[in-house]
């Protein structure tokens, strides 16, 4: 899978979102750098989905870190493991802010080929949802904000059931309305007998669709609405001229059910290189790491 294009996390629209969230950001040699605040007035800098690390880039980031009194720079690399070599001092591997493994589908294939690549059970569930009359629709941008409440309710239900952390409600509100020239966040719903059963917030950026957030209710699970939801998203992205659908995050140990669901659609499993921190203030970095272990 080629990574010649930048990730949507490096887009100007994502930069605008950071501003709306009250975070400072900079452009260094074209790359977005975001300040993340920590307790006690401390902070670190973050480079999401960086394509490469050069000496001149790091030198300029160090200047920002000195002014901001940042403890370190966190980098989530973008590309394959073989693409990345870190030839600098003063760094160590760290935790990810973005998913390290994902499933990527090739939308240049025909619909028949995409269906053929799926696990038989996933194909069956798509057809089952169609027979039950599940209806999937994409919210138009004129009325999209009117569906935020329904999306939030499904998110809350899902987080309680699966015990995962949600962003504050205003975060999703800002995401839903985020648009640009080559960047649009779309909200899809799967509906059955007038009730919203599942929803997905999907980013379209250049030629790539990325499944950012999803949710489903606890009723009518037998109609398999989430399977048809993602099949319709694939069809819509394909018709819109996109060539990739990124299902955005799998982990067999942490999320076995989600991982089975996503890998059931076929595609290629992609693993990004390990995230790492470039350390600017070693003493405070050790304190930060110790605090993370306690928390």
C-alpha cells in the first residue's frame, strides 16, 4: 500500500480542528506540529503521521520546543516499517496516539471482487441486512448537524457496552462539520423500521476514505446493520472516486471483536512503524513516564 500522499492528519482542515480545540500548532517544512498540554503547565509536541524525519525538520522543532518549554516531540510515523529509520540521538519508543495496525481495502477493485475478498460470513451478513430491509443513508451537509444527537446517543451506548473512552461531545460536533477542498467528514447511518441502529463518521481526504468513529445500538442485532453500513460506505467512496478504504485500527488482543469484524471485509493488514519520542528535557521526561505508569 503506497503512502506517497500525506495523511488527513496532516491536512489544513485537521490543523483548523486543532485551533477550534484550543491547541497551538505550527507548520514545519510543511508538516503539522501540535502542542498537547499536560497537567502542571507542561506540554509536549506531536507530529501525527509523519512521512519522514530530517535533521533540518528536527532542528526547527527544537527551536519551537525551547520557546514552548516542551518536554518531548512524539512522532507517529506514516508508512511501512521498512520505510523508517531513526538516525538521531535522544529518543525512545513510546505509545501511539493513532492506531498502529489497520485494515486497508483497495477500492479500485470491482464490487464483485471486493465481495469475493470478504469472509463468507461477512458477505452473508450484508445480504441478510439487505433482505431485512436495513436502509443506509449519508447525511447531506445542509442537515448533518441535526443528526449529531443521534450519533452521540449511539456512541454513548457503544462506549458503555464495550468499555472504551469517548472524546467530549463537542469534539464530535466539530468533527461532523469539518470540510475543505479535498477533505470532508461524512456521517452515515443504518436505519431499520425508523430506528437508527448504527452510524459511522468517515473522512474523505484526497483518494482515501478513513473510518474515524463508529457506533451501534443494542437492539435488532440480528439484522446485521453494521455490515451493510460499511458495504454502502465502500460503494459510496468508490463512486466518489476514492481508491482506498481504511478501517482505522485493529488489535487482536485489545479489541478482538472489532478486529474480527474489520478483517472480515478482506483487504490488507498494514502495520505502521513504532511511535517514538524525541526527548528535549530528560529529567521531566522521566517524571512524565513515571506518572503515566502510575495512572
